[in-house]
C-alpha cells in the first residue's frame, strides 16, 4: 500500500508561534471581560484549547475556564453533543476552538449547541482554516489560512511531535 507523501506546512516552532499570536489576539479582543470560556472540540481541538488557556492564564487579568465539547464529527445529529465539564454559559463570553476548519460542519453544529446556552458572545479560534466552507461559519482567530484542493487533507499533530501536514 502506497503512503501519501506528507508536506510539512507548520513546524513545532511555527505552531507555538501561531498559538501565542492567537492567544494574544484573544486577550486583546476580550481584555474587558471578567471571565472567558474556551470550549475545545474533542481531540486536537481540545489540545489546542489547553495551550491557548495556558498562555491566557499567564497574560490575562480575566479568569480563564476551559472544557471539551464532545460531538460526533461525521454524524452530529445522531449522537448527543456534550461538554465534559459543564459550565453555566448564560451571558458568558465563549471562544469555540478547533484545529482545522474544513467545510464548517463541525463548527456549525458545535456553535449551534453553544448558542442554546445563551452566551453573551461566541467567537471561534482555528489553527488552520482551509477556506472550503459549505456552512455559514467563519473563524475569528486564525493561525494559518490555506487554500487547498478538495482532495488534499490537513493533518494536525499535537503531542510528542507537533506538526501540520498537507497530505
């Protein structure tokens, strides 16, 4: 079986720089808040969320809470969407976080769920925006916008060896 070649588009150092920049942008945008909730989509979105939360807790005067939003990315209507650590999000400022924005489907369903909690503000942070949106979703805070073909895939690795690859 032939393995598709991987082209590295972001190194560990570049990912770190993007996360730091996004964290500072969020801080600049939300500096008047008393509290900010980062809700990361399960998997790499949540890993990305934890890294943003760590930086915000160092630089921000506001309280930073974070949790993981769990949903079936392929069939979001067939399984219940939940937040691992449930917060009262009524009238709160929320940043919804994921690693890659492809079609916008996952982000749209996650945002719809969070909007039912009646937040004061809901914005999005994405590490890589592929610009192939089929749903009316935008990213407010973006690490990298990348024009790709529909056949190409973005692979994000966060963990022992960070990297973003075009496959």
